């Protein structure tokens, strides 16, 4: 794991969220994991979540044990905003932002992440 990914994995969930937003704004890609059945889903006590990572490397670091057959899936920001956000909201799914092995990270509705990564429109 690169130093930046390793450092980020040691951060608090809130700090990982901020790091994730910065990376996604820069790279314009979000990463999740998929297997033969589609996207990986995580379940908290209350929500079903799709995990998202800021890099392929960070996503791969999750693909161990039960998840070792999963492969990283790159999602361009434009596609995420157009298709994923509305689809996840329709299905009542949340985003687990940059989970690490010990910690699911910040769990938020997709529109909250959309607001963080979309430049504010000036009227």
C-alpha cells in the first residue's frame, strides 16, 4: 500500500471522508468493489450501503477474506452523479465512505456526497 493510502487508512472516519472528497474532485473517479453478483453491499444496523473508495488501491485493500473474489470498479464522477445517485436514492441505499477493515467510515445518503463533490453552481 502506498504511503498516502496507508496514512489515510489510519485517519478518523471524518478525515477519510474529507480525503475521499479531495481525491474524487482531483481524479474524477470513485471506486467500489464488484463480484459476479454486482456491487458489494455492506449492512449497518439500519442501512444498506455501497462502499466507495478514493483509489483502486484503497478498494483493493478491502478485497480480502470474504471479499477476495471482488475486483475494483472505477466509476467516473459524471456517471456517478447521473446514474448512481438517483438509483441509490430510489433503492434507499447509503454510501459507506472509504471504509477500512476496522471501521465502515462515514455512512451518508448519496445526495450528501453529491453536494460535497459537485462544485457549487453560482447563479
